[in-house]
C-alpha cells in the first residue's frame, strides 16, 4: 500500500476524508493484513485482505457505539451530579464542602449525605464479596481457597483457573474436579456481575474468550526484585532497569495470545510501555470506563487508544497461572477480591462522575474556582485548590495508594507491621469501648440503647441465634472482616509486603481481635436487619425520626422504602419467625413495587434489573456504612486527612505514614461519633447523645484499663481524676493509640515528642539512646533489652505477657541492671497508684 492508491480511493469516496486520514487508514489496513498473514501464512492474500478490512470496520463500529455510550453515560452522570450539588448548596454548604460530602460523605442529616462515592464503592464491594463468600462457604470451599495462615493449594488453584477458562469458552480440558468447577462458577458469577455493573455505567467491557480470572502485577517483582539495583546510581541503575524490563518481556511475550497484539506495529515497544506502567503503579489506579476498554483505532488521522491500559490476553490458564506465580501478587482468591474491590470503586466513580471521572472532577473544580473568584471569595478558592479536596478524590481512584517508590513503600509497611505486632497485644482489651461506639451508631439508626447493648452483649457472648447469624450474613456486614482476615491482601510470600500482611492477619487472630470484630459486626448487621424488618409493614412517614433520617442518609426515601419493604423475609429463630430486611429485599420485592419505583420509565426487564441493583446498592450502603461506623473503621475521609496530600513511596510520604500510625482510630472517633454527636441527630438531643456516648465509653475505658492492670499482675488503679481522664481517652478517644501512649515503655523513658510522633519515631529515639550510651562508655544493656522487648512481634499478647515477664523478662532486666525492678515498682506505684500482686523483685530472688 502506497500513496499511489490515494487517487483511485479519492475518486471513489470524494472529499469526505483528507489525504492524511486516507493514508492512516491504509497503514492500519496493511498492518492488520500483516498480522493475519503471520497467523495464517497459507491463506490467500485476497481472503486476508478481506478479513483485515472487515476487522477494521468492526473496530470502527465499536468505536462509534462506544463513544455514543460514553457520551450518554457522561450526560446522565452530569445531570444527576448537578442535581445533587444543587441540593447540597441549597442546604447551606459551600462548593468545597459540597464536594467533600459528595465524594466522602459526612455524618449530618440529609438526603444521600451518607451514600458518598466512597460509601457506594465499599457497598458494591461488600455485596459482591459477600456473595462470593456465601457461595464458596456453601460449597465448603472457602478455606481451601483462602487460608488464614497463608498456605495455598497450588494444584487446586490451577484447576479452578482451568475450569474458569472453560466457562468463558476456553479450550482447556476438563479437570474432572467437581470442587474446582463449583469454585470457578462462584467466581465467574461475581466477576460477571462486576463487569455488568461497570457496563451499566457506560463502560464497554466485552466477555473475553477463555478468560481465567483477574491478573495482578507485583511492581517490585516486575522491576527485578526488591534488592536488585537499589545500590546502583546513574547509568548502572538504568542498565539494571533495562535488563529487568527485557527479562520481563522475554518471559511474558511467549505466554500471551496473539490477539493481545492485534493492530500493534511493534510488540516490544508495546510491552515496554506496559512494563513502565506496571512499575509506576498506573495499573492500580481506577480511571472509569477507560480502564477496561480494549485499545481500538479511531477514524481520524492517528491511531487512538480508548484506554490507557491494554488487556493482556494469556494463551491459556497454564500461561496465566505461570505468570502470576513469577510476577503476580498473592493467591487466586486474593487476586479475585482485589479485582472486585477495584471494579467496585470504578463503578462508583463512573456512577457519580461519569465514564471519565478525572476529567469530570477537574472540570468541576475549574468551574467551582471560577465561580468563587467571580464572587470574590478567596478563602473558598483556597479550600477548593488545597490538598484535602484532591486528596479525597485520589483516595477514591487509588492514586493516593500508588507509591512513587514501591521499595520504599514496602519498607514503611514492614516497619509499621513490626510496630503493630509488637505494640498491640492488648488491643482487644482496649477495644471494649467499641461496644459504646457501636451502641451510639445504632441509637442514631433508631434502636434504643438498652436493645443495642443487649444485642451486642449476646453476640460477644456467643448467644446470637441462628436467625441473627443468617441475617448478618445476608446483610454482608462480615464480608470485609472475613476477607481482611483470610487474605493478607496481595500477600505474595516472598515479598516484605506478603510477610508483614500475613503476620498481621495471624496476629489479629492470636490477640483475639478477629474474634471481636466478627462478633460486633455480626451483631450490628442482625440488629439493623431485625429493626428494619419490624418496621417493614408501616409507611415511611410513620417511621420514627431517627430511623427515617438514617434511611434518608443513604438515599432511601418514601418511594424507595415502599419498593424494598415488600422484600422483607421471615427467618426462623427457635420456632419463632423473625422479620428481617436486608439488601436481598431489593431482589425479593415484587416486580410491581420496582415498576412503581421506576416512575415514568418503561418497566422493561432491563429497567427492572437496573432498578433492583440501584435499590440493592442503597440498602447495602446503609448496612455497610453503619457497620463500619460501629467498628469506627477509617475510610477515605479520614485517610485523606492523615495523608496531608502526600504519596506513599516518597520521603515525606514515608514520614507521614510513620508519624500517623495508630492515629486513624482516634480521628475516626472524632469524625464519626464525637463531633457529629455535638450537633444532635434527627430527634435526638445533642446533650443527651453526647453525654451517653461519653459516659458509656468512659466506663468501658475504665474497665479496659483495670483489666489490663490485672493482666499485668497489678492491683486496680485507685478511682480518681487521673483514672477518669485515662478512661475517657482509652474508651472514646485514644483507643488503640492508648495501648501505645499508656504503655510502660512510653510512660517511663520516652520523650513527649517521641510518644506523640508515633511508635516508630519513639523506637528510633530509643535506638539513638542505646547508641549514645555505647559511644559514651555507659552500660547500654538495660536500654537495649527494653528496646528489644518493645519491638519483638507477638511478645506482648495480653494473655501470655505476664507469664513471660515473671518467667524470663524480669530475670533478664534485673541481670543487666541490678536494682531495676525495685525502681520499676516504685515508678509504677508513683505514676498509677497501683501495686504488684506479686512483686517482680521478689519473684527473681
């Protein structure tokens, strides 16, 4: 094909296209012909030219249809977004605050104030993850695919992927393993739901023939490993990176199917760009519809990609599995949950910001800044252009989690993990205050305090009935905890990230925090579902003010309530039928109720399906967000505040990560409980709400403090103002951070600045003190021993630490520093007012 062809083509089509456009089309056609000729060298040129032309025509048609879908989806999202922002501004919020509420929500009363973009993404993920867990547990396969101690059944995972590929039209041979087929069906069902949800919001994600599940890429492995090249500089480092890149290309290219390279003029150049994207973390950022659209060529003068990331098609399940073993992250189940999490966040972004979220967000910001400038409001301009609004959005897209340097980020994760493993052995005791915070959440949702505390106590004591357990499972409230407990997310066993995350999962089981979380979340889900089930027979206007206000926070008003309350179901409990209403109600509701909810829309099958999905999302948002509030779980709102606009994997980002460790919980208590309570809620008086929260958490904090005294072998602290202050902080403000702040190694020997700066900074100070003592010729053994004990994982488990102290550690401390234990006893009595039940100094005699 040459430009000599332009004359005949121009004569045939006239002046519709320019010479450059025609030339570009001819080049595309020639390249497509060459691709097909390589794949079928014995075919006739005529048939290959025809196939090349037809494939380009199909591509152009896909581009046209895709662009129409994108424009339609963008328009619909903008219309809904405009209405929402108008409502927020009409309620008295500034543009900056409206943007924050839209993206990460707040705790105020108001329509949709709790169903933020962040809350929607979390709800979608919990809904899908809960379905996967229920299906796998029902088949008895969950523990086989997801082991809490990191052990993997490699052979079974490969069989599952082969069956998964067969379900999607792959040419794999049947494995003959019925369990593998059942697991593949459950996973394929969930990923198909995620793909359909994204397509509903404007994406165009086609079913990929032979798809065997999601693929992940470990940036550190792809870049050559953790240690390789870290000490090199300049040209030597570039040469090492180049060698790692070419090695990756040499490994992956034979594993990829030829359709990966359709229309790609230079395979190596394409794979080099993919390598750079992986190493830079671009593949972990959600960008809307573009993320999953296969690259296509448009009709203009240059080749155009619809997405910044191209789909890599592996030849078969064996190739897919082999790549993941060498360059991927974690097990099949871990990759599945990571894929579902990304799909959920992407769906929520497109649902609210349209198929190009970043572009829509930037355009909105520019308009808001322009309006503020025209109003003469420089303070609002500063708020809009500050790091917090951008940081909140970056939390939604994943940009805030994409490290500049994966190696530095891995080191920081490892340090934080060691600090947690060595400092939080008593976190379950410290978490007694959670029940007070959970009761506060449930009270705002319309459940009386006594009923809330009774339900929470029953669950913790293991007295929750089968009906409550089933309802909690249907509500999906335990899914996040189960996944977090059973998958050390992206836990490749040969990386620092894998070791630290698996160790953390094991530690939470060892210190009983996993048990605690499971019981609290299950109780909250059961109490909420039973509460709504009991109200299902009454109209929305008849509901009490707290229940009505909480439902409205998740965009459930009279129309939505009438649609879902018909999906209430009764669950047997000891021969008595209990009414429960869960997100499943959207699927159980009568078709007519859904049609009424749709209003003027024609109730086609697809419209009914979308209506049910919309209602299911709102209900799931209600359950998920309230369960997270009850557990005081930090979310995008808190995470953005504590990032201060920095990125992980940078020097400043690393410093921020270390200084803010353990501080997310107290911040979340403030943002989700204390400060909102000061403003009251619906029909609840602000003073009464706040007083009850303070009283409950302070009493529980005092119980926690005294329990920890007994566990340490000490008498209870005397009741005085110091105890009440410590109890207030422990139960409602300090929480987990209190385990660090009130620990002996901080109370006796650390500076206030080191204590406030976080555990890692404190340990660095301790190390400096040891080194200083060594340099000055002083005996550093006592300081070194305290530092070693304070930084050794699993040493401080609350139910073993006292025995370890009396049998070993007190002996060592007295040996390296004679008289230490008597001084220690006097300091404990002076600082806390308590004494030892068995004197440590007497125990070592």
